[in-house]
C-alpha cells in the first residue's frame, strides 16, 4: 500500500476510527464498504428489532406484524424484570415476590424502510397502558445471508 489511504487492491479505504472492522472479511463475502451518514459501514442497511412483551399479547402482536407485511419473526419465552422489579403474587393467603416475570421476546430483522411500520405495529398491539408492557430495542444489522442460496442483504430477508 502506498500513501496509507488505499485499501485492498488499490481501492480507497476510509481510515476513520469507527471502521475498526478490517475490510478483508466483507470483501471475501462480496460486500464492499458503503458510505452512510459520513461514516463507512458494510453491507445493506437493515434493522434488528427486539421486543420484550407480555406473553398474553403475543397473538395480537403477530397479527399486527402480518398486517404490515412482516412475515419473518423469531419468538422466545424468557423471564426478567424492568422498573417494576418483579411482581407480588398471593397464593393461599401468602404473598410471594416473583423477581423474574415471564415475558416473550420477539426478534425481527427488517429493511430500514419497513422498520418504523414494524415498530409501530408492535407498540400499538402490545400496549395496555400498564406497568410491564415491555420494551423495544432497535439496532443496525450489517448484512444478512441466506444459507441455502447465498442471497445477501435485503434479498436474504
């Protein structure tokens, strides 16, 4: 490399600190860097949406996701607590503290364009207005690869 600003095979490489990922892996799987918002990222932009909801709201949320055209979702049973720090249950006259409340965790990977609709669908279907309705976390996904066909990015969704 000459000049310190060239990447593999003479391509330009942005040396900014937020590009800690070496380009070798992404070039091997056929993805080059894409400029977005002033920084370099790799692959097509997608969102991972993780929603922790009340277990009894699952069917309503799944129907709402289907209504907005989101068909791919992973569902897991989990337990935890947030601000409510668990709940108290009364059984046979005695009060017991349940520190880990049963919840359902949904994980969805979708396109940037569809993400706001998916988030709104989850919020509107899962909201009861009571403490413990849950949380939604959104993060960037660099790429997705369908194992069977090798399709990448939005095509793999």
